[in-house]
């Protein structure tokens, strides 16, 4: 029996593998940034730049305040015993303005300035936008004076205007005391007066009440116990210890208190000083006034040294004393309070003052 062969077609297998679709548009591989994202990124970059700039400025100010300014002030004061602090510092008009606080004998504050490279220090400054059209007499003189420029008189009077606790006023008083010590005859030609005001029956000064009261005390000693004036001031200039100096220099404290408390004495004496200072618009300590007429600079005649004081007196005198042909000391003296009174920066004529 013949077997019949059957044509059996293979059964197609259902593949579990998903076929690839070849004719489908491909999905993009890069997503496009929308405008909001771009703006956010730019904003982050700007903020990062501003933060970096702010941190850089903060670091620069810190370096100026903690390193550059203290080193510059030490050179100007040239007295290691004088303690000071640097207060608030601001960037103004192209320079740094800072508060200089001298700690000796009570806090004394001064608005000072330094260039941004730290190379030029202005212990004080004049904000010209606050001045009137007429500049103070002490500021208008630019020409360097010579002996021939000074008016000759019979009895020369050279007056130094100061305030008691200004480091540079103390320097001027120290120079004058040294001048008189070297040449006593000059005591007849050199005087000290004070800058300040009387408001509501009370004396005021540029560095506060402590200085104002010391000004008044020195004025009373000058007027009523003149023989003790330079001895007292010489003691006070060492450490600013008024009570100790009153005791050690033999000041009649009862008489002194009477003068200070009596408005017809102490304040009246002070007002005469202030009236003359105001007449010549003197507001800087120290300022020199010659013969109650002419503001002069000691730096035209050698600096804050005894010989310059002598030159100013002799150049404006018709009859010259024998001392005019002799040189007095040309050595710098210390600023601020100083036990020795000696400058550590010889040869540097520092024209700084207090305003």
C-alpha cells in the first residue's frame, strides 16, 4: 500500500521580538533651551560677578584698614607710645575717608583720608563743597614767604593757635616750649591762643568736651598764673594727665577753679582768643598768626622746629635781638603725647594739622 505524502506547510512562528520600524522620523537628540532658562543662567553669572566684586572690595578695605592705614599713621605720628584705632572707613571722592581715634588721654577722633594706593595720607582735609565763596585766610596763601615778605614792626608777636589735645597742636606747643627754653628772650614774642567757641554759656572744641575743658584750664593758667604756664603744659604734653600736672607744677588749684567757674574770667579770656581766630578764619590746629595780621606757615621757614620760630620773629622785627644771628635747634619734635618729646622721624617736616 503506497503511502501518500502530504504537503504540509510549515506553520509560521510568531516572533516575540518587536520588529524595527524603519520609516519613522527620528526623535531629536538635543533639547532646545527656552528663553527663560537662558535668562536665568545670565542672571546667575551677573550675580556671581557682583558677589565676587563685593568680596574683592571687602578684602581691599580690610587690607587698607588693618594694614596700610595703621602703618601710614604710625609714620605720621612717629611716637610708639601713642595708641590709636581706625574706625569707620568709606570710599569717597576717589579716596578712602576713615576715622582716626587717638586713645591717649581720652578718645580723640579725626576724619582723615588716604589715597587708594596707600601712598599719600591726609590726617585732615577740607571739604570744599561746604566752604563759602571766600576761602579761609589760612588756606588762601600759596606763595612761599621769605624774610622780605614779612612786615617789620617794633614789637613782633607770633601767636600759635591750637587746641589742647590735637597731636599737631601738641607738637607746636612742644616746639615753642623748646624755643623758649633755648632762647628765653623769645618768650616776649611768642604766644599761644586757642581755637573754639562758646555756646549757651559753655566752652566747646573740635574734639569734644574733654578738650574744651582743657583749653579753658590752660587759658586760665596762661592769664592768671602765667609763670607756671609752660611748666604745666610741658607736663601735660607727656601723657595728658592734667590732675597730676596741676599738683606737680604748683598750680594754685583754688584760683584755677575760680577762673574756670567764673564766666567773667575764664570764658571771657577764651572769647578773646576765639574772636581773633574767627576774624582771620583760623580753624586748623596749629596755625601761626604774625602780629595779629598775617597768617604764616612755619614750613616756609624750616618747619616745626625752634629755628623756624626764631626766624619768623627776627624777620618781622625792626630791631633784631642778638639771638637772631644764632641758630636754634633744627631737630623735629614728637607729635601727640610723648614722654621724651623726641621725634622718631628726623628730617621729615610734617605739615599735618587738626580741623
